[in-house]
C-alpha cells in the first residue's frame, strides 16, 4: 500500500507534496548472545531502519518466511544451524537479501569462505557503531542495485496490453514496473515466484485479497488501484496502480527539514489512511 501525504495547507486547500511512503530498510539481527543483539540494535536504532531480532538460525528462518528483509546481520557461530548455513539458505531462497556475517574469531579462511558463499561482508568483533553503519548502508545499496537490474519479463506475459518501460523498484516479495497503456503510465507490482509452493499460494491469496479490497477505496491519502489480476500464461499476480513521483518519506526524514507542525500533519494523515485499511481488515505490515 502507498500513502499520499499532503503538505502546506493554505486556505483550507490541500497541496500535494509529491511524497510517498516506502518501507524502511528491514534488517534482521541474528545472534545467540543477548548483549550482542542489543548492541547491534542500539547502534542502528538511530537510523531509519526496521529492525527485528532472532536468537538462532531456525527462528531467523521462521521470521524470513513471514516478512521480507533487505539485510541479515548474523553471527557465524550459532547453536545448531550455523551462520554459514543460514547464509546458504538466504542465497537460495531470498536472492535479493544481503547477508553480513559477524565473528569474534577473525580468520582469513573464514572470511574467504563467507565471501565465496555469497556474503556481502565479513565483520570481526569488536565493531564500532560507525563501521557497522557504513557496512550496513553499503549492503543495502548493493541490494537496491541488484533489484534494479532484476530481469524484465516480456510484455506478452501480462494481460490487457500493458507495455513495460522499466523497473521502478524491487524487493523479496515483488517487482514494481513502470508500464504504459493507452498513452497513460502506471505502476505495476508483480508478485515474485516462490519455490515453496504452499507459501507461494498463501502469498498469492493474500496479495489478491488485499488488491480486491484496496481497489474499492477512494481516499486522498491512499494510492488508487486501477486494475489487478493474474498474467498469462504463468498466472503471476499483479496490481496496477496510479503512478506517483517525488521523494519518499524516508528520504525526507534523512534531510531533516520538517517543522513540528509538518511532522504532526504527516502523522495525522498516516493514521487516517491506516484507519481506513484497518477498518477493512487489512494489516499494513510495513
């Protein structure tokens, strides 16, 4: 779901500031030592990240199966399934999720193995907050670049003559394309395939249910859905939305130029939009 924000209200008229909500980078921290988990979380909490914690690889996998993450920060020496095994799982199942492995026993062979297995980086303890932030940002940018270069499917895949122009963005759950039909441009979100058939079927059902409900909403703070369905011949679900331009709220937060009154107005509009979808039984997971 995308939410419009209106700024600078004058004479009881709302002027659209071309701003949309995009999800904050989501990071999963995996370590069996509580003080390490809390240190890593505290070091990153001052930045606009959505952070979750796991004590071992099994809990991490359960969380990864429920939500999309941009980055996994994991200790190598975990009880049971190791951090290297968790890395292998992520590289197979969640190809656009970057992984940084952390260890208290720096060994060159360990670093080489981690990088060969697909880790973005290999950090040794102790880690300074500034170094951690630097490597996390580099990993997130690498993930964004991977998603931008995600292969574009042929236009024949999609119904109703939507011509794909380029990729707008991508995550573990889906890819958003700039498409055109009848000389009008839209944003099309296509759900990514999942090798886990039961999980993929659940995702399809949730995706289509939310599309059907949101398509009935007419609200100034919620992006309008103009079409949805499944493609031929592979049945990939898609949603076509009005196209928005401008900066994301995440970018504007980093610029830190909001006044108190503007912050309050943004929160009011967010709450108003979320109430609409909550009343319809939808939980905005981001």
